[in-house]
C-alpha cells in the first residue's frame, strides 16, 4: 500500500465559478462537463494492473449513490455513448432502485474507468478520494458555496479534485483534463 500510495497525486481546482445548483441538476451538469474532457484527454480514462495499462474506448463512470445512509458506488457502462440525461435516468431509475432494493449485482459496481464522487449531498466543500486499483483517476467535488471574489463581488464556487495514479497518468495530462473540466464549468455554453 505504501508503494502504491507514493504513486498517487491530486490536483485541486479551487474557486471554480459555478451556478447555484444542487441535487439532481448539479449531478446532471457535472456528468455532462466531465465527458467532453475525457474525450479530449483519453489518457485519464485508463485502467492499470501491475505493468499492464489499458486505455478504454468506452467511459464506464462510477457514481456514488447514497441510500439509507449507505454509500454505494455504481457503474454506468458506455457513458460516452449516452447523453447526460440518459446517464441520469440510468442512475436514478435503474441503479438507485437496485441500491434501495438490495438487488445490485457485481457487474453494477465493478471496474469503472473513471469515477465521480459527489460529496455535496453531505455538505462537504473540500475533498480528495483514495483510488482503488485498477482505476487510475477519479473526480471528487464538494458543495457549491458562496464566497467573495477578488473583485469584492459575491459569487458561487465549487472545489473539484482529480485524484490519479501518476505512475500511469502524466501530470500534464491530469492538469489538462482538470483545466478542461474547469473551463466547461466556467463556460457551459461550450457544451452546446
């Protein structure tokens, strides 16, 4: 574990301008915002086991679901082929229902190529997550909060942290991904 721990790195983009969104609306937008950067920087969408690195042609998103105070990670396969609305429906209608009913199977929870951890529902503003191999990268984000900008204007911000295995993913690629993600948050018109 200590050798693996030394290979981990995190980049945090603080004070990203954000709309005042919470709950499902925020989840839907964040899903949409992370898909395009993964297409631009596919190096972040990889799995690794030992010396073997596999760049996945599909994006299998791991998303946390909280049910009855139970934190569960579910996987939406081939998310790159879906709209954010379709991803949200799959999460809400199919996977959350399986969590609530206790009918998740192993395939519903295993081998995400990239995960998004939403800690906003728990009112967390700063966060960084631990990676579980073979996954090499995950994005965690906290609650949207209000602050005062350098120009002395009230604004909304969010902190997002990309945790990644820097033995597999170059620091430059991780930074490029995080900057692209932040750019979409600041300029959502780019998604149209």
